[in-house]
C-alpha cells in the first residue's frame, strides 16, 4: 500500500479528480439504464405487448458501455494508489502515515472539494473526518 503525504495526495488530485468525475457520471448513466431495464423486465412479466426490442437492445448496449467506462475509471483511480469509498458521490481516500505515531490513516476527499482538507482513522469513515493539518 502506498502512503501519501498531504502534498502528494493533493498533487495526485490533478490526475484523480477527472477520473472520479468520469466514474460518478458513468455510474449515474449505468443506474439510469439499469432502472429502464428493470421497467422492461416488469413489462415483460406482465404481458410483454408493445415491447420495442430494438430499444431494449440499445439500452442493454448503453448499459454495457457505461459499465465498461465505470470499470476503467475505477481501475485508474486504484492504480494511482487511492481507495474508492463511494462511487455514487465520488468519495476517495488516500492512505497516509499520521505524523505523531506513524499509524496508517486515510486522507479523505469528496468530489467537489478543492483539495484534501480532512483525514480519519481506518475504522472511522466519512463521519469521523477531522480537519487537516493533523
């Protein structure tokens, strides 16, 4: 596991921010297509009359494409050393060492924040965020 300093994590945001933006957007697209496919499933379970097979095929293809883009964005974020905590909101953590005791903590960033300004312990999660500096 790579450990970041606060400065390194903020520098990594230049690469990671656009990836997280893509991740969140493709997750939204995928969710819309999944909802539509569920509606189709309910329609088919009813009587299936008036079903536009070409439309259903298009929705399936679009869902597969969005899922592929989502997977690629997730892989790129993780390859950069960050940990994705919430794909819907764009919540990402960066492992770091606390300067006082050398314990691993997480620098916490949420899409829409300008920089990394919070941290929390491994078991605390988003609700346990504390402001930086340590």
